C-alpha cells in the first residue's frame, strides 16, 4: 500500500499552534499516515516533541505532488500561507481555526480531533475557489506575475501622498481619480479587505470579481462587480507623486512606479478547500460576524422556491 502523506501547516511561533501541530502529528502517525512539515516548522515540532520521529520534511524527502491533504492550523493568514506553499498542487486544504474570524477555516479548535478523523477517513468534499492572475506591466513589458486567493491591492507607498490611478474594465477606461488604493477581489476575498473598504459580500458560488476603491477622491468611486471572463486594469498615472505598491493576499508585493499597469483576470488554477460541513454560506456569515437574527420566523410554504 502506498504511503499517505499529509502536510501540517501551523504558526509554530505560537504555543497553542505548536501544541496543535504536535497533537495532529501524533494522531496521524497513530493512524499510519506520515505528517509532513516545512523545514522550520519541522524543527520547531521536533524540539517540542523529540519522540516524534516518523515525520518528513517538505521538499527534502516529500514533494508537494505526493501530498494527499494539507491540514492548516491557524487563522485565514495561515491558510493563505499554506495556499501559497502548495500552489498548483491538487491536495485540498483543510483549515482548523485557531485565530479569530477564520472565514476560510472549516472547523474550530474544539473539533480538532474529529476534523483529523474525518481527514483520515477521506470524509470530506472538495470545493474549488476562484483565484486571480495578476500581471504588472511597465512600458508594455511584463515585469512581474503572481496570483491571489483573496485580493490584489494597488496602494500608495507613502502615507502622505495620494495615488493617482485610472480604472479600466475589458480594455475600456472607466474613471480616473486620486485615492489611497484599489482592491480587486474574488468572492472569497469579499469578506476580507474588500469588505473592510465598504465592498459587498459576494457568495462563494458566484463567479465574479470585485473592485473597491480605497478613499477615492471622486464623484464615482463605487465598488464594481464584473463577470469572471472580464479583466480589470489599474494604471498608476504619471502625475502620481511617488510610487505605488502591489500587495497580493498581504503576502506578495511589488513596487509600482508611475506608468505601471496592473492587470487582473481570473486564474485557471483554483484553490481547493476540503469541506466537512455543507451548511449554507448564510449561516457561516451569521456565525463569523455574530450577526443578529432575532425576529426571524423562518420561511413559509408560500415562499417561492422555499419549503419550511
């Protein structure tokens, strides 16, 4: 029988995350599955639990193509880091929330053992989430390419300077204005930076991309929602004093001189999430944001398409 490898990703600089990584590794080994970790996290776990000898190091003895599943212990930031680590790999990510809101996580820390048992039994469904392909061009030359699961943000690099941009959709100019920045987001990212900037919440099953200006000095600076086959472009105008900066998921960055052009379209490589629960996104939204629902009486038989 072929060996089963599961990558364990944790914020081992935090004691609770380190303890969780050790507990998960023990549970995997007891079930005959080999835990795999990044070199630095592997070293931290080995120092915490020297008896854990049946573990492997990602990239040294195990390649990402060998992974069956990625178990992520932490908040959304840790899940974004894990998605970057295994980009292009078919192994889905199973998030266990050790952070705060944790929209991308599937379980909470109290259900850690059960989540791992479900992973061992392959008792989960895989949900694919749209990602963004991001390209930076300067004088028609592509100088940088990357991707994003949540958002690509064009921001001012200097606190005291305003960023002057022109927004383009499908090759046509829409509006130019001064601002603090522009967020281009997936539905997954609509509950992250784009939400904080005043953008709408978009259900994950909707194929769409969002653009949300940050503090625009404009009569028309409203959020935009476009189809998955459309293309956003944001150009840093030459009249900008200073430079801008591109951030993708808050992890990957590139400087944007005046004249730089950031082109964002749907990527053909999604992120795969392992789902243990198939409840509606509405319930997740209510739970994560602790939204008040008092007074709700529920649907009736007369509601279109809804049966009580």
